[in-house]
């Protein structure tokens, strides 16, 4: 942690061949961690399951937190260093993957959480164009509140002041010199200490994240907001798989303690209920907060009896709203197929359920938490509960891996012998593939009733990004 010498990648393949007829599709995996933590190491992302399906797996590291995303909104410290690291890794793959038996003309980006948001950013960036040919986004989007910062200099100034900066805030050269003298570990340890309580809740404690760069010298990753790029249709047109688990909000129980102090803090601050990006005038804030509270909690407060409602609420503001907004914007412009899914199969190797059961023995996690799909794709992870894989889970794992790797090979997840065909979703026919006990197509949007509630509010009070 706090080490800038981190730009390494791993390449996994069953066998080496440089003959063009034998080259394998490449899965380029970008790790999770809220742009703040994580790595692409084998201990977390073991390749054994995926490479059995005749693909080459690449996992990468990139600069994180302030080291990767600190920005002064100028050409000297523009931000997005972490995303540009990912571009360098993609360029490396184009030059070198053939040496490992990989096909540079069949590169599929894949990521979970911040990895998925990264994948979507590459769809939007001109720097990444031509470096990949399909995309898989699992439980993350550029439209999530933890994935985009519209006021990056504000956070840079907060961090500088927290670390003792006493120069002029307008003196960008002085600020840059100050940051360059701060040890990397000090930057990393300090970055979460600058969040307000509401920011901590709504971004799951994530601080520095991707930004819009100003046009100028050098290479800019994006110079327009994600919404503007999606609205314009100026993004890379490739086949896409996108989706989520059915109860993403369980992540909040790992990050924010479930205790009386947090109950009191949440219940005593009605404004916490309003999403960070919802532009509600002061005179309406109490009314909007009450409307949200009534919708999720009824006449009750946040307490042990309403943890499930709290989880649903946070699942929406941290994940589902942004995922839906991004999808709808994309579907209006995209010409390539988009395959939408919902993971509802609950498996026995759930990291989140294991952690939550140890923390809160009386609470039973409902549904499939955020990140539970990791255990279905990757082996030998130190994060997964140990023990044998039960037959029902093994069947689901094999089917998912077959879908994902078939997509990497053909741009279409459907394979010979599939029980229920996975149909694309479109702007005129919204539907998704339910990955549950049995795989099936379901019409409509994921968590449609709740999404419509939020859509009504955002129609009245626009998003700030």
C-alpha cells in the first residue's frame, strides 16, 4: 500500500503458441476496489477456471487513490493517471500478447465494481479506441457516485489543507510542489480522512476518482463528462455484457458499521437520504428526504429491524441508479448488441456473507451481495471461504464461465447447447437474463419499481453530473 512502483501485469495461459491459427481470445481483467484499493494479484484472481475455456487471461495493477486520481484540473496534474496506466497495459497487450498465444484482435475488457467502471471509461475514451473489441461490466458504472468526481480540485485542496498546506489555494505550482514532497504512504493514509459523513456514506468511503480533463498539451483521457459522451454517442461501439447482483447494497454493511452510533447518525441527519448528485433546493430538501425515508422505511427509523431496507436504499444510490442511467443513455446510441444480466444465484463461497456473519451473527444477508460473482470466475482467492464447491454452485460456475468466454470468442454469449438463449436488451425492448437456479429472460428493468421511484425524483431535481 502506498507504493507507486505498482505497474505490473500478469498473463495466464494453458499453453504458448505464436501460430496465428492457434491464437486465443484475451480477457483483460481490471480489478475492483473503488479506485482506492485492490490489486490484480493471483491470490485474489486465480486464473484456473477461465483459462480452461481456451482464453488468455491478463490481470493488471494501476495507480490508486490520490496517487492515481489526484487532480488540480490543469495540465501539470490533470488526474486520471490510474486510467492512463490501464491504457498503457492495453497498448502492451497489443504489442506483446501474441508472444503468450493471445490474439490482439480479440481483446475483451472485463471488470467488477471499479473495474467495471474502468471498462466503461475505456468505452468513452479516445485513448482506448482500437485497443479492445468487446466489454464486460459487472456491478459498476461511470454514473455511480464513487466513479466520477466533478469537483476534483476541491478534494485536492481539502487533502492539502489536511496535510498542513499553508500557501495560497490559487497557487497551483505551490500546491503541486507541496504534494510532491508528501510521502506516498502519508497521502494514502490521509485520503479517507477528508470526506464528510455524507460523502463517506454515499461513496462507500472512496475519495479520489476519475475526472474530466481540460483540453491542452499531452494526452487527455476524457474532456467531456461521462453523461455528455454517452448522450453524444461518441463512444466505442463494441458488444457489451453488463449487469449486477440482486442485492449490491450489502457492501455497505462491510464498510459502515451496523451499530447504535450509526443508527443515530443516519436518523439524525435527514439530508443524508438525498443522493449527492441530486440538485434539490434548500427549501425542498426536508420534503424530499421525508419522501425517500417513507418509501424505504415507512414509519420506522434505521435500526436492526430495518437493516434490509437500509441495504436496499444504499444499493440504489451507490449502484442501481447509476447502472440504469448509464444503460439507458447507452442504448439510445449504441449499434452493437448489449446483453444485460442479473445474478440471483446464491452460492456457498460468498465472501460478503462470510464476513457479515462473523461481524453480525444475528443478521442474515439476503440475496447476492456486491462482489459475490468473483468466486464464480476466479480460483484460489484468499478472500473466499474455504471448502469444497457444492454441485449446484459448480453447475452455475461452469455455465457463467462458458457464457463469458464464448462472448470473448464471438461477441455473443450464447453457446451450443445453451438451455435458454440470452437475448440482447434494446431501447425498445428492455430485458435481462436472470442468472438464478435456472437461467431465464425477464422483461423490464432490474428493480424496476425502485428505479421508477428514483427516476421520478431525478426528473424533478436534475443530476449534477
